[in-house]
């Protein structure tokens, strides 16, 4: 019975502070939930194969432009610090500030640039399959 109560408590903590221990309630903030990338394109279906998840912490120095690249797999991230501009080959532009999420474009050439005076730090989660690269440079 105790195991069932803990399981129910765990599930409820994601939506309510009812089972929270101590004085602070657990908070959940949805940063992104979508079936399209930031430019409005539909995300592709997941490919067949052995799943492989990659999580990267990327730090982009101030006044630095990344090389043009594309991602053959779905990926999403959260900018932890700084600001970041993402530009597609067709000129579509996204401006990110610390705390904001991005669902990245897939199979589209783009680049990022940190135009600020502080490093930009982002955590990115890639949902791919074994043997498939997460990034391809132009």
C-alpha cells in the first residue's frame, strides 16, 4: 500500500503541491510543447532504428557566429544565459533570451550568433538514432 501511495504522490507532484514535503511546493513550467519547429515547419516523424538521445551544453563566446549547419534529427533546447540569434538560410530569424526554449529547425541550413557581450549558454536535447549525426556543417 505504501508503494502505491508514493506512486500516486509522485504523479500528483507534477500537477499539484498536495504531496510536496517541506514548505516549498514543487513548480512545473512548460517551456515548449509543439509539433513544429520555431519557424513553423512541421517536425518530421521519428526515424526507424535504435534510439539515441544526446544532451549537450553549448557555450558560445560573445560576438561569435557559429558555422552554417543543419540537424537531421529533432532537437530542442533552453537558453540558460545570455542571448542568441538563430537565422535560417532563407533569412527567418529567432531572437532568444535566457530562460526561453527553442525547438530547432530540422534539415534546414541555419546558424546561430551571440551578438552580446556575455557568453550564451544553452542546453540542447537531440532525439536521434544510433549512427546518425546530430549536426552537419555546410
